[in-house]
C-alpha cells in the first residue's frame, strides 16, 4: 500500500524525482566520478519580427482657447532579425561551465510605411517646416517654399554580418540529480563582447546587396540565477537576470555627423565643449532586467534509452531602461535616439525531443507585448550655471548638441504603440 501511494504521489507531482534538469538549468560538468567530461554543441536558428505603430504628438488649433495636443498616426514599423547561433559549452570542473556563442546575422531588416490614416498631404513627417535648431524654414509656413521631410516614406534598411560574441561562466550550487532533496540552482555571468563592426545610423543601408554593420560597440554583463525542480512529470523553473551595459571602444556618437545634410543636431557647435564630451553624446545602452517562470511537462520519457518528449511553457517579463541607442526610428532619422523605459510581457510555448543520449532538438515560439514608449525623448540640456533651468537663449552652452527641436520637443515627439515581437527558435544540441 505504501509503495502504491508513493507511485501515485510521483504521478501527481507530489514526490521529487532525481532527473535531468530543465533546459534552462542545464550545465556542463567535468571530472565527475561517472562523467569525466561534458561538452554541448548547440546550433540554433532564430527569427524575430517586431511590429509597431508609430504616432507623433501634434498641436492643432482649438478655437479661441489656443491649441490642443493630439497623437497623429504616422507609420507602421516592421523589423526582422534572422540569425544562426553557434554555441559551445563544456565543463571546466565539477558543476562549473564555460560557454561561447557566435551569432551569424543573416538579416537585420527594417521597413517604414504610412498607416491608412496618413497621407503625403497630412503627414507631419513629410510637411516639416522646422530646422533641427528650432528655427522655421523661411517661407515654409506661408507656402512660398517647400517643406523639408524628416525622411522619405516608404523606406527600407538592410543590415547583417557577424554579431557580438558571448562568453559565459555558470556554476551549479545544487543539482537535483546529485541530491534529490534539493532543486537545481545555477548562478552565472554572460559577457557580450563588442566584436561586431560599428553600426553608423547615418550611413545609407537601402541596398540589400550592401548590408550595413550591426555592432553597438557596447560591453554587456548579464548576471543571472535560475532554479528548477523535477516533480513527477513536471519540472517548474525560474530565472532572473540583470544586464549592465558599459560603452566600449569605438562607440558611435551623434556628434560624429555634426555636418549632416540636412542638419539633425540642435546645437552642433557644442559638440566636444564643456560637458558635451564624446561619451556624453554617444550611445547610452539601457540597463535591462528580466524574469521568467515556466514549467516543463514530460508526457513521455524512457530514461534507459535516453528518450524524452517535453512541452515547455513559460511567462516572461522584461524591463528595458531609458537610454540613447538604436531604436525603431534611428535608421530613418539617421542618429541615435533616446527612448523612454518600457516593459515587455508575454510567454513562450516550446517542445523538446531527444531520441538518443547525444542529440536533442527544440522548437519554440515566443510572443512579447512592448508597452507604449517615447522614441524621441532627448533632454534639452544641462543646467550649468545652477539657476534651476536650461537657458536656451542666454547660455547656449547648456544646450544638448544632440537635441533636435523637430522631434525631441514635447508636442513633436514620436511614440511606439501597439508594439509586439514574435520570435521563432529551432535548435539542436549535440552532447558528448
């Protein structure tokens, strides 16, 4: 009777079973008594498609009361990133893993099209009468001279090449397969090195045969921890991560194009003076924090033959901080843009299957919703004389050179709404 109860408890997830951890807590280990060396080779294809509606703040007349601000629908944005990820992971010692990843980016394409509500006649992008420094184009408002569009619509951009290399270290403090009373607990560090060639948003990338570079030249350090515990046919898991960006050598600065035609800097003469150093006007990649909860369900498993089929379900939440970097409008406007912080929420459905000890195949689809956020939110400047405000006229040195009066000023800013991302992953793991 007691034996029957134990079997029923295991089936209903009531008893822990020592088994291999979920994929998210997989770790290579060497110098074990029964396993002198672990090596994993992962080959994976990843395709991510992001779609967003881009709206713009606009002032319109409001009778005798002056003006009121509305959101004008302008663009549909579509971005596609397709890449092959090659990863090698092996055990340095017991429960200590080193990993290396090289992404080969086949395409990093972007496209901008008008929405059904936008036309060449009513578009604020096409009918622009303001210069980057805030001055009005002579005769534009009166109709005696033509407006100067911010950029052409429709427009496409094509990029690709070798991506940033990743190096990782991970250590398992506990492993359930060694001690059935404890979960598998891993702590790790992933380092993304700025090895890809610098991406210059001012360079024309409209030719698919002459793809532009994709590197942001930023060091990224991701600290993470993950847990999993096998209970019967289910293995719930959890992962939390935090990414710290640090500008590397050869970062791009908006002041690199201070002589752009037409100009896209509000105060180009301030570049390199006072507080407006290259570091200050360059890329400021956002900090990121992520958390996910999931469960791997194993309806079929034959451990003696190393055969297994599992369903992988997870919920995902990410926070992306404020920063100046390459966003949905950077290529169209030809510069780094400051984005507000936002959240990503969504989930993933995947399947894992292994027919032998040395081979596993995985497929998954991930959907994320990106909360609404401003895409052009550059700060006006810095209060250098301590009077509590940025003096636009009396102290021009306080003006941020990369601020553009055409779209960074409140009432002219661009925002991304209804933004979603879908990623498809297909990968194979070879174990030795």
